[in-house]
């Protein structure tokens, strides 16, 4: 593997589109996980009130008044809501914030490497060995894979903060939206 020095470049419009798509995908995953949890807390509050009907049964909590129920629920909601909030803040900082910073910083790293191709017969993946990383590959499309010659000099462009692969370029062609792939994720 011959790799040259790393060069920092400003991101292009195509790179910005890729980063925005990745950020939107991260937002979708984040909201898909945490929004139902917080909505479930509200659902429990309205569904389980004393004097209400839950699944056809009249709910009664002994001598518990509405004010007592509200206090018990508030403790329950604060405990679980706090846990959900802590994890949601952690996941926001891990999933979404790096893409926000990436779009503000507006730079990427670019370095050259010699292409080493690998066609995986089991998964049907067309992969390039990721330079400098063990068990990590760059997945490209069929046409892109066939257009790359083994040993051909390629330029890899990655985001500075997230390390997301933005593009792979050869002297003749640009390969946008390649993906990192690892068999360890399977």
C-alpha cells in the first residue's frame, strides 16, 4: 500500500449533500428511538388516571386521589424521563452533533492510495481495501468496481470529524457515495 501525505481541502457541494443526507439519516434514527419513549410517558399519564377506563376496566387505586396520582406519576416520569433524556443527549452528541460540526468546519482530508480490489462471493460485495485500517473496506457499485484497475492510484476523500468516506477519485472518474464496510458489523 503506497499512501501519500494527507491534504486538507474544503468540502464541495457534492460532499455537503452527502453529509446532509448522513445527518438526516442520523436524525431519523434518533427520533425513531426517542420520540416513542417520550410519547409513551404522556400516554401512560392520560391512560392510567384514577377514575378512567383502561382496556375496559375501571381503574381505582384505593385511597389515591388525583393529586396523589399526579405526584406518583410525576416521580415516575421524572425518573424515566431523566434516564431517557440522559441517553438522548448522549446519542445526540454521538450521532448528530459530529455532522453539524462537519458542515460548519467545511473541510475534508484527501490522500492517495493504490487500489486493492476484493469481490466477496458470499455477500456479493465489491470492495476496496481501506488504506491504513484493518478489516475495513470501501464498498463501491458494480460499474465503479469494474472501472477501477487493481493497483490504480486513487484519491480517498474523508470527512475530518466523522471520518465518513465522501468520495473516491481516479484520474478518469469520480466515485461518489462509496460506503465503509466491515465484516465485523455483520
